[in-house]
């Protein structure tokens, strides 16, 4: 899943910083932070039906922010093949279709993801990223509170249940349903959207006049 500020694609989900602040996998109460210079929570997870899974004996857990996204470049590097429905390409086409940007322009905005429902971890002996079959079942869900107006894109990974190759049509994939709700009247009374970082942006240099 990718998230952008609906009014400014330059502000987008910052997977690595969210990992640094919360841990390798996100669940209820964790926040999805945005890129510099904003660094603010743009979405908060408010319900996770897979919360019960916790961390398994292998160190695996769901909804990671450690994987990047499957992409055609790595696939070509590893296999020499041309495959066009990796998550990276699915997200690129979705953003291009929604915004009217060219594929090349849209691709530059696609970023490291929240791996919704994926079950992943690091091997204990070698520290390598692993994926395994997810405990997700029909009806499972992850709910977010949008802290700002968001544009989101979601890819049903061609890796499917991770039982076969990752960048191919071999795995069984299942559709994902996205529903958007408005808050009930009054539910946001007293709430304010998060502000961008208070850092002055000088990086130790004198700011030019008018900046
Ligand atoms: Zn994928």
C-alpha cells in the first residue's frame, strides 16, 4: 500500500521512518509517518483483525514495513524476464490513471510500502528477509484513520500466498476491498489534523530572505 497527501504527492508515506519509530510490523495504534520536511502521521491504524497473530516462533508477523515492494527491475536482475504486474508496476499504473501523470512521472512517486496482510520477518541465523503464508482470511481487515486528505493505492501482490514464485502469474491471488468511511457527526470535535514538523529547515545555514 502506498499513501500520498492528496494535495501534494511530494509528501508520502515514509516506511523506513515508521519502522524506526514503531518497529518492523505495524498494528493498532501505530501511525504511518510522512516524508521530510513534514514528518507527521498521515494515517493511524485503528483496528487490525490480525492483531491476534503477534510474532510467531520464527519471528514472523503481519503488516510489515521492512519489505520494499516487488518490482520488475529486481525480477529482471534475478531472472532476466520481463514481468509487468509486480506491485511496483501495479502502483505506478494506478497512480498514473488517477492523476493523469505519465508512467515515468508517476513511477517517481511510488515508494516503499506497508505490506498489508503479508507475513514476514528476518531469519534468526542470517538476518535475511523472509515471507511466509499469511494467516489472513476472508473478512480480515486493517482500518486506518486518515489524518489528512489522502490518495492511496493498493496492489494485490502477484506473490499471492508466497507459495510460488513472486514475479509471475503462478500464485493464487485474491482481490482486496477498499472502503472509505466518513466520521460520524461530531466524532472529530476537538481534533486537529497533525501539523508538519516544526523544524526550521535551515540545516545550520542562514535561511535566504523570504524563506
Ligand atoms: Zn508484490
